[in-house]
C-alpha cells in the first residue's frame, strides 16, 4: 500500500524525584538564559516601527503615544452595519482582555471617541474572493482613526491597532503613526484537515480568531477523506451516521461557524475530496464505490484504493443532490472537490468500468478521472458555485473559471496560469511537515516558473493556503502545529514580496504568537499541561529543559519510522508523547546557535555571550540527573531517556571545548574525534525527536582545534 503522505511534496527546498531545590536550579538558569538569548526588543523610541505581523506596506512613525485607559471608546462614522458594529464591540472586548482594563462595550459618539472607524460602503452579504481590503490607520496622541473603503479594511485596521498596544512606563499605549496597508494577494488561506482527526468547534473558532488577527481570510475545511466524513447530510444521513464515529458538525453548527468566520472577514470554503480519498463515504453508501464493500472507516494513513465509480449514472445523481445540499449550507462561491491522488486500482479491477471506458473511448485512468471531474464541474456550476481542486483536476476542457490549488509547486501553478486558470499555492506551506517558519516564509507564490509569467498571467495567482494535514494533529495540539509558524505564511500572502528579513520575521511572530494567547490560543498552555501530564506527580521543570531543546522529526519521517518499527499509527493512537507536546520549532536552539556563531565571530572574546553559553551548557549537562528519576516513573517518557543522556553529553562536550579554547590550548585530536562521534550520535532521531543544539555544540568542538582562532 502506498503511503499517502509520502506522495506529498517534500518541503520546498528553494527553496527543512530528587530534592526540589536541585530540580529548580537548571530551570531557573534556563529561564534567565532564554531571555538572554532573545535579541533585545526595539527600544521605545519614536522611530522604532512596532513589531507588526504581517508587516504593513507603509508605516510612518509619529511622535508620542496614545494612552489607553478605561475612558477608551470607539465610534463608527460613515457607513454602518452589523459587520462594523460587531467588529467594533469585539475589538473593545479584545483590547480590554489584553490590557486587563475594563471598557464599556458600547459604541460612542464620533465627536468624543478615542478611535473612529470609517468605511465608505458596505461589503457584499457573502464575502467575495476579491474585495477591497485596504485601510489607513492614523494614531495621534489624542486619538486614532481607521479609514477604509469597506468593513473588511476596517476589520484589518482594528487588528493592526490591537498589535500596536504595548505596556509603557505611563500605561498601555499605541505609538503615534500613520499606516497605509493593503494585501498583496486576495486569497490568504489556512486549510484544516478535520477528517483524519476531528477538530472541535471551539478549536476551529479560536483558529479563526488567530487567522483574523494576522489578516488571513479563507478557512478551507477538508471535510471528508478516508478517515472520516465530518458534515451532517440530511439527504444522505449514513454519510455522517456511518462515516464519522459520531464526530461531525451538524448543519446548525456549520451555519454558526460560517457566520462566526464571516464576522471576522473570513470565508469558509468546504472541500469534499472525490473521487479518491473517499472511503468514509462508502461505509454508508458502498454502491458509490468502484469495488463491492463492505467498507469501514480507514484508521491509518495513506493513499488507499477505494474510489467512486465514474461509470454509473447513479454516482452523479447522488453527487448532484449532495452538492446541492452542501451548496446551500456553505454560502461561499467556491466549492472544493479535491481530485487528488487517485491510484486507479479499483477502476482497473472492475470489468464494468473497463467496458465503460472502452465504449466511451476513454484510454487511461487519468482520462477517466478527467471525465469524472468534468461531470462534477457541471454539477458544481449548476449550483452556481465555482469548482476548485488540487493540481490533478487540470486537464483539457476544464472550464476556465475553475481554480487550481497546487500541492505540487509553483511550476504547476504557472503552467495552469499560462492556460488561463487561476491558482493558489500550497506546496511549501504544509504545516504538518514540521519545517521551520523561515522555510515557509521564503516560499513565494511568484517564484519558480511563476516569476516568468506575464503581468496578466500573474494576476491569475490569487494567493495561497497553508495546509494543516491531520495525521498527527488533535484538538489538543492543533494550535501549536499551526501557530506561530502560520503568521510567517500570513505575512508572505499579505506583505510586499520583498519583505524577507528572517530575523525580523522571527522577532515579530514571537511577539504576535504570544499575543494570540489573549485570544484563547493554546499553543503554550497546552505545551506546559502536556509536559505536566508526561511527568505525572513530579515537577515537570526537568522535562521542560529537555523539551526546549528538541523538535519533531521532519517531513514524513514519523510515518516512515512507525512503518519501519511496525508501530501502527492510527487515528485512535494517543497523541500524548513528547513529540506531540513540543512545538515544531525550537526557539532556544536557534538563539543558542546564534549566540555560538556570535562567539566564534568574536574569536571567543565576547565574554558576556560566552558566560551565557556556559550557563546553558551547564544546565543541559546537569539536567539528566534530575530528569532520569522522572523518566523511570512515566511509561511515556521511557523513550526519551537516550535524548536526555545525549543532551547531557552535548552540555559536557561544549563546556570542555570552551575550557580548551579559554586556556588557549588546542583540544587533542583524539578528544575531538570522540566528541564529534558523540555529536553524530546525538543528531540521530530518538523517539522521533531531534536534539537541535547539536550543530552549535559541534561548532564549539571544531573551534577547539585552534584552527578557527581562539583567545
Ligand atoms: C495532497 O497533498 N494530496 C493534496
């Protein structure tokens, strides 16, 4: 059986109980060090552009601050409407929450309000794929004003204002400035796979809040796959009744979610992936499939054989009614039909389908899929919707209004644009691959062949969507899988193409990522709660020291390792291991590595940085003694014992290297050879985790040869 996930593209390369007193010691050091390694915040002078994400197109700093206290009020001037009313009140609620200052949740008098919002006119009742989203924001010491053509622009301006609010010696305040802002791309999406693991409505709502905070505007829900059918159909109730384990959204819940998203300037695009990825449909309706049933909900991951039968008219009759029902439930103009990764095995094995192909002159499985998609496109168009699908739907005769979502890359997007099709890039934005934010950030929809498109063809590239495939994602951990990395992607879709400063991006996604917690995002709270669960009744501080140094393995390595070890990875396997608790990206290792680079560059003369590095290495060296007894008491932690020992070895090796360097002695070759072997060992995945500080410690060992210049 092919593993589905392996067929997905690699991340775009263009671009990867001892005494309590003792236990506390390394943690304390760590807390100080984490702070020390973080680049200093911009000083509070007027010229410093605040840490906004995504970065606006134009920011002009003014002088002074607008103080925010409980006299703060908001008023609407010009066009009014529910979107603005609710947006304004939600803004006050968020401002109150972030500052802890009670605020009157009512709209004020424009003559007296602290912030005035103005939209020239209304937006269409159903948010369109392309709308005016620009805004200007003026903050002075006496008040603020947001002006935009539409309520959508105002909502974006309000989110920018919230990002400006900082604590100052005089109170909470927003700096005086002028911002002109507009998005680079109209379609800025996040796809969430709710099929492989069901994601609850509260989790979806808080992710919508986070999306709005960083100006994303499309939530694409991957609602059906082999592992689950997640929406209530009243016409075909066995879809959710037999295909979901009872984990699905009712129609009233969907309507509420759509309206929640709409209030925040976000469209919801539904995806029902057909003709492949469709086992969950067949549990209740086996007659739709190309091979006789019975079928069961798939529990594993991969590309599976079941596919809809394109040769039976009954299939289209069923889908006609189903698409009609769902087109009524989801107001968006776009309807996603998947179309990816059909392996054709059921078609090849079905004599009736083979006869049908012969009669129709259909000479290959690809052409059969093309025939099926053409029929589906007509059913979608009949409901006044525009069809979207993955790359595979691109075929001669596809109506030009269709949209191609590319999981294969910019070149395939460019090929579609040359033929006149609009497209979205998702290749390079697969959040499940555990790549660092920097890697996603530097993937541009307009690179590769897309860079050579004519201006008119480039206009066909609507933007992109990050994809949160859910093989190893649950409601408990989804926030840490999406955020803060997705802020970097949101910036790629919003900000000008030349916004590419990775250090600036990391600084800003860190501060915005923390702010998201005021909106109820759980990426940090659930991390610490999971570490406590792993540690049982013991102090989780030593585990935290280890957790801050590791990252999950990359790409599809987790699935591959499971297969190799014959560990069955299914939707019912608990996602409660250390790999599930740690974020995809280890900030501490990045800061540690930057500190080591700086020390090497200073030829080991930067004493303050060396002191920080030494303190960190000591904390790592000594942590295993504290963690080991906790590991013994937790069946979930046994797998991390070698990691903890390796971290101790890294700490010891790094310290010895610094000792040699400080003494001005070249480390003996035999010692270095042995230490480099230890490092090589430490870089191997353990428990599907990578020990991230290993390369920086390796650098110290190499430097201890004396060749790189020592004191
Ligand atoms: C996909 O990754 N098959 C859309």
